[in-house]
C-alpha cells in the first residue's frame, strides 16, 4: 500500500512536469489520461503524435475540438502505421467536455513539440 501510494504520487508528479496546470486538471478530471498520455501512445495516440499530425494543417484546432466533443472513428488506424505507433482502440467516444474546454485542450495539444 505504502509503495503503491508512493508510485502513484510519483506518476502524478512526473505528469505535472509535462502538462501545464489548467489543462492538466482538465485532462485528469475528464478521464482523458486513461486512454492518452503526452509521450506514449496507449489506447489512443499520444498528444505529441497528434500535435505532429495536425500542427501544420489548416483548421487543426477546430478539427480536434470536433473530435473531442463529437467523437472520432477510424482516423488513427492508418496514422498509427504512418507514425509507427500502436494504439488499442479504433474509436474515441464523444467526450463530456464543453466546446470551450475542448478548445483549450486543442490549443495546448497543438503547442506540443
Ligand atoms: C476510451 C478511450 C479514450 C478516452 C477516454 C479519450 N480518448 Fe481521445 N482518442 C482515443 C482513440 C482510440 C483515438 C483515435 C480515434 C480515431 O482513430 O479516430 C483518440 C483520438 C483523440 C484525438 C485526435 C482526434 C483526431 O481528429 O485525430 C484527440 C485530440 C483526443 N483523442 C483527445 C482526447 C481528449 C482531450 C480526451 C478527454 C476529454 C480524450 N481524448 C479521451 C481514445 C480515447
């Protein structure tokens, strides 16, 4: 118990370093981190690889807001091959976030290097 609590706080500490405050609590609160990580692709693509794909695209923020609030299906099957990543689901259900919250998150994702 003691050890797992320690491991947990370590996890949150290291997450805290790579995610900025406001967006950090949104991602945690809304459960995004159960499927996404900043660096590693797991159930869904990592936020960094999403940034790579959309950074230079027109209307990228709107696309991401649409995916977050409306859900996304099948887009990352091909993209996973393109980036050599592995994800374990082919769709994201629509998330319970407001447009404003989604816009904040999308802006943050697109700012990742
Ligand atoms: C149940 C797992 C799950 C949860 C929870 C989840 N996602 Fe996803 N997410 C995915 C999967 C899987 C994909 C890939 C979807 C696809 O291939 O179209 C994805 C894709 C995305 C994309 C890329 C969409 C695109 O248009 O390419 C963004 C941005 C994203 N998620 C953000 C979020 C945010 C923000 C949250 C929390 C509010 C969240 N996700 C919660 C699984 C999840």
